[in-house]
C-alpha cells in the first residue's frame, strides 16, 4: 500500500520505514499542452497513477515537486533552471537518506532531454558520496509499453507531448478537463517535424561563428501550439491501459526495491 509521508507522527514512521524503506517523489510541471489539455497535465501524469494504484504500490509517497524544466516558451509554461532542479532533487534525496530510506524513486510526469540529463548528472554526483553508496535511486518516466510504443514508432509517427498518449490518459482520469472541441495543431510541416524529434522545437544560434561559442537556445518562432503527436487518436480506453501498465511497473519496481538486501 502507498503511504502518504505527511500522515504519520515520527515514532510511527520510525517503525514503518524499517519494513517500507522505499519512497516515491512525484515530479511534474506546469506547462502548456496544446489547446485541449490543462496546464497541469504533467502533474496528473504522476498523481493519478499513485492515487488509482495506491493499494498495489508498497512505498511511501512524498509531497510532489511540481517545478522543473520544459524548455518551451509558449505562455502557460513555467521553466525552472534544469541545474537548479537537479540540485533540488539531490538535496531532497539527501534528506530521504537521513530519514532512513534505502531506495528512492523519482517518478517523472514530465521528461524532456535537458531536464532528465541535468537530473541524472546531479544524482550521479550525489551517489559518488561514500555515505550514499548503498542508496538505490531510480528515475522513472511513464513506464508503460503502450506509451513507449507511441514514442518509438517510425520517424513520422512518433507521439510525445500532448499527443495520443497524454490525451488518452487525461481522457481516462480527468475527462472534465479535456477540450477535444478546442483541439489545434501547428502548420503541417511544423507538426511533422515536432513528431519526428521532440527537441526540434529548439532554435540554436551563435552570436559568433565558431564551434567554441556557446549556443543560445530558444523556441522556434514557427511553433505556436506545440503538440507533438496525434491527440485526435486518443481514447479513454487506451488511457486506462497506459495507467494500469504504469501502476504495475511501479508496483513491481517498489516490491523489488523493498526486498533488496
């Protein structure tokens, strides 16, 4: 069973952590998800599986961290410096270790190349410390075979941000927040490029023409909506399948973490 870390007094927690030495940190983001999904989609991506799967997931669940890095520039998106995000998570992990947790699961409702790279680098530095050499830290992002198949289709058919997968999940757990009647897409060539490469949105420029000059990275001007995929194909039934797969994968991971010597 999932236990809310906020709900127990110190003496009770002190005993519980001996048999449940795993904690989950949900991580999300306020970010635009096209015209049809709410700004909090990436937060629902982590909170809803934990709520629905609470009976199957044997771990403590910490209060979520809902600020990280998107890289996008469309209004409604909040970007926290990725290095700061990585350091914040590392600091939290240090405290988890001090509380007696031996395993930490960072559950990401938002991925993003820069975001995940900064997080992993900070965690690797954290684990270099001899004090934490036995702490297992796992970073998970939508561990669902169905969702991953959508990510890994042919170059022209990939599904990332606000597409079929995320829209299906929102239709399953919060259909009241989905506005399929407002669905919009970028111009066909732009939408095609966004599906082929989730980082295509980034415009890279140098003020001095030399490879040693650091690039300035911003969002391409032609990206107006930012949907990366095929939201029109979404169904609540597919969203339920993805949700159940995420729950099963997370439950299995926590079970193995709790059992490790």
